[in-house]
C-alpha cells in the first residue's frame, strides 16, 4: 500500500463521516440500512454530489457513473483503484470493498472491510475468507473494553481492525492479529487510512505474539459452535471443537498479560448435559489464577441458535435448508449440548493468592459503556483485598439511589431497595441495618464502626452485627453500592 495513495485518499474523503452519511440519509433510511434495506437510501441520494456517490458506492452497493465516481474521489481516484476499493465496469464504477465511516464521541474513522452481503434480501452465500465489517458484536466489545491509558494492547482476531482503532486512543502500542490474510491486509489499510500505527500480524490465536505481554487484550473471537463438516467461515468458526477457541484464549491469557493487565472477550460457551455452565467456565478460569468476572448475557436455545447462524451464512432459503438445520440439531444432541450461553468474560492479572472470580447471569440492560464498570470492579476488588472490609471507610456509589415502597400514609416503608443507575444497574433489597449502614457511609468512618453505632442505636450485639454484616459489606462493595 503506497503511503502516498493512502494519504491522498484520506484527504479526499475527509467529509465522508458518520454524521455526514446520517445527515444525507436521514433517520429512516439510516435505520433501514441497518436492516440491510437500501431503497430509502437510494431515494435520499439522488443529488449526484460526491457524498451521495460515496454512499451509493459503498453503503448501498449501487454502481455509479464513472464521472461521478471520479468526482467523488477527486485527486485520489487512481489511488482508490490501486488500493482495490473500486473497479471500473464499462461506463460505471462499483465498490469492491466497503469503505465505511465509523466513530466514537471523540473520533471520526473509516473502516475497510468486505461488502455487506445480503442487502435487499439478496442471496448471499459468503466467501470463507469474508472480512466482517462492524457488527453488533464489534460494538459490544468496544463498549465492554476497559479504557485506561496503557502501554501495550492486543486486538486478537482483528478482522477489519475496528477494535485496534479504539485501542489506539489509549494504548502506546497496538498489536493486531488475525488468521485470515485478507483481514490482515484490510486491518492494515484501516489503520493506515486513519493515520494510526498498528502492528498487524498474521497467525492463529497467541502464536504471532509468542513470548510477548500486554496490558490489555481484547477479542471477539470466532466463537460459533457448529457441526464440523462443510465450509467454515473464518470470521465466525474455527477448526477447534465446540467452544474450544474460547477456552484456549482464557487459558492462554495469563502468559500474555503484564501484572495488572486485562483480557476481555465477547464469547459463547456450551451448556453441556450434566454440567452447570458456571462450572464449565470456572474449570477454564480457576487454573489461570486470574481474577475474573463472567457475565452471561443470554442463554440461547438450540433451534434459535441454529436458525441465527444458518441465516447469518446466507443459507436460510438455500436448497437443503431443512436437512442442514436438522443436522445441526442432531450434532448438538450427539455432542451433549443443551443450549448455548453468550456473554462477556473479563480477566485481570491481579496476582492474588485467592483470585476474585465471579460468574453470573445478568440479562437486564446495562449502562453503557459498561467497560467503565469493569475498570471500577478492579479497583473495588483491590480495595477488598488490601484490608478487612469492616476496617475501611467507604462511600455510597455516586449512582446509587434508594427506592421505598409502603402503604400510603404508613410511617415506615415496607420495602427499601437500593438501585445503581450505572454499571450493570444492580438492585438490592436492604434491611434496616443495611439501609442505615449505606446512609452513613460518607468516607468518614470505617464500616465496622458504623455497625457498632447501629448496634448501640438498635440495642443489638455489636460482635454479632459485625459477624453477620461483614460479608454484606463485601457484597455491597463487589456490586458497587459502596466504593473505596
Ligand atoms: C468475529 S470476527 C471479529 C472481528 C473484529 N475484531 C470485531 O470486533 O468485529 C473474528 C475474527 O477472528 C479471526 N480469526 C479466526 N480464527 C482465528 C484464529 N485461530 N486466530 C486469530 N484470529 C482468528 C477471523 O478472521 C475474524 O477476523
């Protein structure tokens, strides 16, 4: 990729941003496009402007007249051809790759990936080396990732390079890896187009970074569990059995993490017959000695799972659908798979003798970006590990509110709940002691002393209260109702 071509292209598409595309399409066409429907977008892009031509070429995949394409790229027209983004077909030009504006609150980026298959309900069997664009899973991982300033970060299975873009904002050095050579090429182009220095390497899992350590690893690996026969789509399936790819990343993380480092995965796992899913995950995590917080966001039944991934491969209406679907269910039964779990795994190299491992299901909506909560969880875990929870002064979390329920006119509420509006937005019913403790936690007195005062007020035995409520204080801290 000649630097001059990339630089010329960057300059030429300067105004091709998420906001500009959204502005031209309008809300309805924008939402239709998210559903892979282009008709409203076609109607909104008829003015022949350079922006309309770029949207038509890449987002809508409509060939545009050659003069319009040349005008859209301006001095970067030849560069766009050389970089393989577009090709000339008679009097028209069509996109070969997708060039997609992308951004967060602070940045406007572009991502280069393969064209979205299946627009307007077209048949779309995929190329096994298809390089996925930005999916819902990409956005979930981006929101889940902790974002402290770090030295080295690894984007494992980078695809089009989307996570590396985010990492470049808070890591001094970013390494991105992928097994798919097409992905390596496109992730490099994505990084260079955005003027970012990302070290993109080809290879499987941790092989390209053997012997190296990172402060942060994030990955949205190809975690689809499917029968082994037939063509594998590299963006979603591996040659490993079942959910082995996830197990390998979890098991390999420790060797590639600096002290205090984080590894975060968006992942799926098998619910196997006769084995609670929490035990399966614990069996992977415990030998690593890492702190862990696993959140199962969804339990998907097998028919739903098979339908989802058959449709994703463009096989929903293909010949042999019934037999293929049946084969998936037969294979799941043979493997002893009962359902699939999907969610988030956060690992942290805290270096504790007794790692803090938390494995739970939480399907309710969370406050985004939820990565801030994982970072705060790390700080809370350190605080709990460094001293007895009763000897420490805590604050009520800034996002905690109290809700009371009771009969109209009653002097005291029948139920008191505390609710966090941040993080995973947990809620907890509290008794009088817990409510009193929380309202007195303003960072001035250790929790144990507050319990002593409550014992005095309520005529209870202070030793008993400390014994009974010590674990409660730990739980309140673990859930972020109390913070250091
Ligand atoms: C679901 S995509 C994720 C892409 C991107 N990181 C994102 O967040 O959207 C999974 C990526 O992992 C890559 N991959 C597949 N098998 C791999 C392996 N054994 N080692 C490393 N990467 C692999 C695929 O080529 C694909 O780019």
